[in-house]
C-alpha cells in the first residue's frame, strides 16, 4: 500500500517565498489564499489583502470635496464625454517627477481606459473616467498621477490598486489654481498628432468619437452642460448645494411654475453623483447651448431666492418634492 504523502508544513512554502514588492513599495494583488507577495509568510487575505479589502469598503462619498471646481470634476467624471483641464501640481508633487516637471492635463477618458499616459514629450494625461479600486476615487487618481510622474516618457500607466495610505488629489494639486474645463467634440486630444494614430489606439479613437454625445458647457452659470440627442436635448447642472436644501428649493420653484428654462422645457429629475445633486431639464431638440445661457442665468437667480427661504413646505410643494425625489437616479 502506498504511503501517504507527507503533510506539507503550513509555513514551509510561505517561509521560503521571495518577496515581490515593487520598487515603490506597492504589494501586487494575488489570490486570497495565496502567499502574500510581501514575504510575511501569511496568506494574502490575512496580510496586505485585509488592508486592501478594508480600503475598498470605505467609500468616500465626496471624493472631490476641497478641490477647486468640485462640481465640474463630477460633471467630467459622469456626464461629459470629451474634455480636458490643465492641472497645477504642488511643489511636493512636482518633486516626484522623473526629469523636468511635466505639464499635467486631466482628460475625461484615455485610449484603452488607461489610468494615465506619459507622452513622448514628457507631458502627462490623467484619465478621470477610470475604474475605482479603493473606494476613494481621489486616492485612485492620485496614485495614477504619482505613477505617471515616475514613468518614462512614451508609456501608459497600467492599472493597479492604490495603497490605502497613499496621497489623494487634494495632496498633489494646487488648491489655488483655477479649474477651467475645455469641452471637445472628439478625442483627438489623446495624441500629439491624431492623424498618426495606428492599431489599437486608432481603433479606440474611432470608437470613442462615434459614441460621444455632443456636449457643450453653458458659460452663464457654473457647472452646467448642454447635450444633444436625436429626440430631445438636455441641460444637466451639477450643484454643490446640500441635497435636502436643494430639493426643497426646487420643489418651491416647481410648485410655483418657475422651474423650467422656458417654453417646451421641463425639470424632469436629478442625478446623484459623488455626493452632489445634478438637476436635469428636457429641452426641445432645436434649443442649443447658446439658447440656454439667458434662461439658465435667470433660473440661477430664482434658485438663490428659493434657497434663502426657510419656511416649511406647503402641501403643494411637498407633492412637488416627492415627485422630484421619485425621479432621482444615483450614478454611483
């Protein structure tokens, strides 16, 4: 009868494992029951995997809070297909760059969903519409930016899990610098010379351009974006006002018949996104972004007045509020 194989010591394989921690201290993600790559001798789920799981569970409700242009960060993350914004690094962040301090540009999305790209000229594109792995989108984006600063020019930054104790965008970006989005009709900003695109990048560019919904920024009010669709147009306006207070004000205006943006328009509901509320209006298909400028500015004045009222809602206003709440959609 064959002898049973000797039972493997629970620490034999672990104790001889060679640590595979990256040069920047990042521990690779492996299976929960595999040996932790840090070389501790414990399984990943009981070592660095526990820290990673804890980080995923701690969802940051307002990841862009404290950054200039918080509402525009939300709009570019969730609503705008193609846009860019120049970013200004803090001196501490700039000191982490390989070679000269690069120009850094936030981009709504990058080819092949790269978190970031270090162009051949050394400049950096940071992708905003990327997968969040830690529960804190600000930390994930900051991790991609730090990786891009250390990446040799001409290379994309691969996806990786951000460390639970890593910096956030609020630590890396100059809070005094303006945040001025530029909305584009396509994604040619990906490349220094879009006509030279080939292979997967060219295919990704073509797909992205074909699927982009025409979008324009309304300039008379902050963080409002017009978009055009075949059946009707929309205005989506990100408002950094506490949700309950904003809903009360919108209900007052709705009950008074003052919530529209003119003939043929209608306040149809709102999105919730990254801790902010985004009222949405349906617009006639003939109503352009330019046509929204004056009505939006006038609505902003009416909204300011409604926000200043602290009296209890009337029965009609409560019904209007309930209708608005029933039409809310949470994006994240």
